[in-house]
C-alpha cells in the first residue's frame, strides 16, 4: 500500500441498533465519545450529536411500519481530518422533494423530518441523503476537524 | 446522561414553573409532551419552562416546545424559557424559533418577570 493510501484510510466503528427510540441516545453517547477522542471542539461535538440523533430519529419515526426485528446501521468512519457518519435503514424510504411540504400538512404538532434535515445540513459540513421508495434511506454526513490529527 | 430524565413543577403566583433535567429527544419528548398537555388543562396560569439542566435537545424536543407555545398563545397565557446554553440558543436560531416570539432568559427570575 502506498503511503498516501494509509493517510486516507478510515478507522471504522460500526453500530447496529434496534429501531426503537430508546436506543437513539446510546448512539449519541457512542458517537460523542468517538468525536471527543478525535479532538473535535465541544461545539462541534454538540453539532455531531444532534446530526447523528436526527438521522436515527428519522429512521425510528418513518422507516418501518412494523419495528420488530428491524434495525438501523450506523457506520462511523474516522479519518485524520474528518468524521464521516453513515446512517442507514432498509425501510419504506421517502421522496425527498416532497417530504417537507407533505409532512407539514400531516403533522401540525410536529416540526417533523423537515427540521431534522435542516439540522443535519446546517450543523455538518456535508450531508447527502439517498432514499428510495421501498428500499430504505441512507444519510451520509461529514464533519471536518479544524486541526487535522497527526 | 440519557437515563437521567425528569420533570418537576412548582406553582408560583404568576406562573407554573416546569423544570426539566436530562436529554430531550425522541425517547423523552413524548413524556414531556404528555406532562405539558396535562398542565395545559390545569388552570389559567402562565408557564415558565426551565431548561437549565437540559444538556441536549433535538427537533422532537423543539416540536414539543412549539406545541406548548402555540397552545398557550391560543389560551392567551404567557410562556418563556430559561436556559444559559449556547447550543440550545443556536438550534433555536437554526430552527427559526427566535423569530416566533419564544423568549429565552438566562435566569428564572427574569423569565417570571417577563410574564
């Protein structure tokens, strides 16, 4: 392997949780621990905690009509200069173009998925959402370290 | 910590003060919302929501706060929040809630005085 390849290789932590709300906090604590170990600032760690929680919350709320034996996968790729989080489910998926408007009408009491997406996009450096109806949703988020690790 | 969620309430002359401790997320928001729904039926008083001991809040928590704010507004009852957390203020701004007349005070006495 070339030296440059070593520099870009991620160290990976994989977490799999049942698709229930009580496990979202477990992911938040685990990812917070990793971000602390990577020397992110306190403010960045808070941003990362919200973003990963919102991604998991999305899956818990919308992915599965039956939650029994359904899971959410969280992949944390730790690089020297960034943390990449990939949250995925194999649920019903949604149409990203229409979700904000429709949910605002349906759920008057909730701020819903629209705000979750706003948080992820605002608080992380890069957020990509891929969702396919009937196949599931994958949310990939990246937070850069202001001072890369040695 | 995730497990230390609790809510308590005291009745002042002008308002009910609801003090929340712990993380407000998809797991704990329904408990808070249920508590606040009961409070909405408990007389004509204003509400101070003290979040001094809340270290984390997400979109479901904000949804619950917006619900409370709207219901109190409909009943012409006052509402204010207590928090010193910069993170909480930041996500209120990201969510656009600072433009919705939801006031955040650093001290409970100031929040009560505003009502």
